[in-house]
């Protein structure tokens, strides 16, 4: 697949058009073409590169969701943080593939998160971490201490988060936006149906 580089953005959308009998439409192409000068030094450059990686080797089988593509571009035009852009790129890639489990609510949620919130969310969605928690709960009489160690070690090594206060603030925010259940605490997180839906919307499957 063509690279979603700055110079190749429009060409890549031509590729998507070919895959979907031109369903992406001249509107979306025009959007990229008129934004070319902005993209050169702007936030969308990173978004394009990240979305391209997620689309690599994918076959587009449904019409892209143009409405969602447009909204994602609008909401990310000033976003340059790599961690947040990775979430947006996942949603963009899935919208370009026409996946029908993306909801507008997810856009509103992501705009309220900061990078640390996203890393804590990523840990909660990480099967490796969930497996560690389940194992600790199953075999330990001192579960809280072991889970605390696993949590701190896991976040520090895999996600580079070491500030306990930031983790607590993120936990509070993720509860507030409806992704974490109220019973979630510093030791163990659980996702609401909305959180599970967001996890699916961010997936590459």
C-alpha cells in the first residue's frame, strides 16, 4: 500500500478509492489537497503516518465512513502528541475501512484525555497485564501487595509511567468519562461496556 506521507496523502486516498469503487469521493481528496500547506508543518503529518502503519496490508472491504473521517480530521488538526494521535490513528484507520463499531461518543471521550490517561487506559486493555492480575488473585493470600508491585512494575517498564499521583488522577478521569467502572481502583481496573466498545474500536481486527 502507498505510504501516507505528506507528499503521498492524496495518492493513498486514490488507492482507497480504487479499493471501494471511488467511495472515498473527491470531497475527502479535496480536504487533503487544500490542507497540504498546513500538513507540511502541522499535526496531521503524524496522524497520516500512524494511520498508514495501521492500514498496511489491510484490504478495504466496505465504504469508508466519510462523516467520521471528516470529524477525526477536524478534532486532530491541532493535536501533536504521539500517544493521543495513536488513538486517533486507530479510529481513522478503522473509519477508512468502514468498520461499523465506531461511535461518535469515542471522539468526545478521547478529546478529554491527556497522555497519561491514555497510557493507563492502554494498560487496562493490555491482555498481558490482565493475565498478571488474574494470576496474582488466584494464587496469593497477599494479593494487594503483589498486584501493587505488578502494576507499578508493568506501567514503569512497558508504559514508562512512574508517578503514582498521575495514575490516580488518570483513574479518576477514566471513571468520570465512563470508561472505567466505579469499582476500579489503583490496584485493579475494569472496563465498562463503553470502555469495552472503545477497546474494540481501537483494535486492528
